[in-house]
């Protein structure tokens, strides 16, 4: 089951049947690919300047209220690898509202 606040909530699932080395078939379920939404339609709330030693989970907790929602900040900044946002001291991180 996928948590309703997960980045994968609402994404279609699919199934595939595979055969193992012993010839036994089994069905695997998986979540289909998630495409990063365009940040173009998002409304910027604030730009955060990265300080030394900051972590994205703490930044997310401060602005969003839930550190597990870091993926929303990644989406707003068109970033796939979360650590990329805090690598550069003095870098800007956009904190935005998602478009609905």
C-alpha cells in the first residue's frame, strides 16, 4: 500500500508475470514510472539560501512541516538527486506550492 502523501500516490500500478530458474511463474506488481511535473505552474513561496551543514529534510520540515515531503522541493527545483540541492553553500532552493 502506498501512503497518500507519497510521490507515488495516485500513480497507476501494473503487473508482470516472470518465470524463475526453476520454471515457476509468479506475478510481480509495480508502480509505473513517475514523471517529474513541470515546476513552471508552481507558485514560489520563498527562496531558501543554503547554509553550511544544512540538510534537505530539515529544510523541508521548516517550510512544509513534514520532512518526508522533500520530494516536493525536489520537484519545484527540477532535481532528481535530493543531495544536489544542499551541495552548494549559498545556493538557492525554491520552496513552491504544487499546481493542482
